[in-house]
C-alpha cells in the first residue's frame, strides 16, 4: 500500500514537472515569435545583397575582352546607375557604343561625360569622336583639336582626331595624327585602328590591312576590326580573303548584320548572286533598317532576274535615305522588266537617275524601252 502510494506520488511530481517545462517552452516560443526577425519567415523573400559598383566595372572589362560589347555596355549602365558622377565611365561607355554601331547613344553618353568635366582630355576626345560618327564634322574637329591641346600625350585624342580628318578629306593630317597616336602608345587598339582608317580613305589598302592586323593582335575578339579589314580586301578585289574576314567578324558577333551585308556584296562581285542573296537576306532578317543591305539585296535579285522581288528592297533602301544613281535606275528597270511591265512606276526612278547623271545609259535605255513598248508588247 505505501509502495503504491509512493509510486503514485512520484508519478504526480513527474507529471507536474513536465507540465512546468512545457509551459516554459511555450512561453519562450511565444516570446520569440513576437520578436521581428528572430525567426525567419519562410514565406518572405530572402534579401539579396546589392553588388558593389566596382563589380560592374569588372564585368565591363571581361565582356569587352571577350568581344561582347552589348554586355559590356549593359554592365557600364548598371555601374553608372550607382555612380552617375563618374565622367570617365560615361566616356568609356561612349567609346564602346561607337564600336558597337550605336552613334546616337554614344553622343548622349559623351555629352554626359562633358557635363561632368569639360576640361578632361579623354572626355573631349571621345566627344569629338562621337560627333564625327554623328556627322557633325566641323564641331568634331574643333573639339578634337581641343582634346589634343589639353593632353598632347594622349594617344586616343590623336587617334580620334585622325579619323575626323579622314572623314573631312584631310588625308595628310589624318595619317600624321594616326602615326602620332601609334608612336605615343604602341599598344593602343584605337591608335592602330585610326591609322588603318587613315590609310583606307587614301586608297592605300595594303597599308590599311597591316595596321588592322596590329589592332587585331591587340584585341583579337573585336568583330569590327575583322569587318573593316575585310572592306580593304573587297576594295582590292580579293573577295575570298574579304569573305574570310567577314566570317571571322560573324564568328565573334553572330548577329553582325553589316558583316553579312558586306559578305553578300563580296559574293555579288564574285558573280554569285544566289549566295549573295542568302547572306543579304540574313542581314535584313537581323536588321530590316540596314539601308545598304536592302539596296544590295535588290541589286542581287535584279542580277538573278527576279525583277518583281527587286522592287521592294530597292524602294526600302531609297526610303531609308540612300541616294545612288545605280539604285534608282535598277529600280526603274525592275519595273520595266517585271511582269507585268509598269512604265508608269519606272519612269520617275529613271528620271531621278538622270538628274544625278544625265548620261546614265541604263536610265536612257529604260526610257527608250518605255517609249517604244510601254506595255511590253
């Protein structure tokens, strides 16, 4: 009996102790839940730390070295959202935008760099280059000279001024500035490219190619260098070599529409309109507003006697601003030789070609054909 009662008392004490511990634990849990952040809420998103601004600059450099200019520009934009007062980076982004065929965006970036510090030689140099790419040549040369005055030892200032002089037709100064840029910095991609351009505008294509090869040695992953070197080979009539360089440009930048256009035009000069059409159609698929590609495709269709097909791209090229005698009379002749013949549509284009060149034989032949047989009889 006493044994039974003793066991009962021990069981009661143990039960009370367990209840007490449960109450303490419940209190602690209640207290913890009342404290914000003490226990993470699984239904709330985990906060992501903001990357350090300098990390974006590392991304810029990596993407640039790999030839991914779009990604480098995007990284610059992310950095400048955090460091909008960094004028050097605005100028650096403008430079990449020029190399990536974005002249309008480059001008805005360069203007921002100038707003932050218009006494900086590099900002002035890139601003001058952006003005040149936007065809504001008179202002470009003034700013470019000022950049050289600010820092005569800055190779890029001489390089960009060389390109501006080349566009102005001052070939002697273009070559002089390009050579000075290379002398100041043998490892400057922009210096060798500028000298190559100075040779190109003078028709010294072999020298231009040699200078481009130096630029490619410095940066072998920049598509523009292969494309521009290829243009020299096209000018020399070495179309196989030109096509090789255009393919290398596309290998670096698969959506490079101007390289597809140039390659298609090289095939056209090789009298291979079928292959030309393939490459030119690719260029237009990538960029329907590439006026040169539209015109070249129209010419290739015409060479292939696909006259009805030639009309659309030729008209589009002209509407995009191209002004070329050959494009006008080819469009007119496409209306004449198409089925059905349409002299009413053809004659205005033939007349426009004659406005440019009154002795244009294809245009004169087209007008005579319409006079003799306006409906194709």
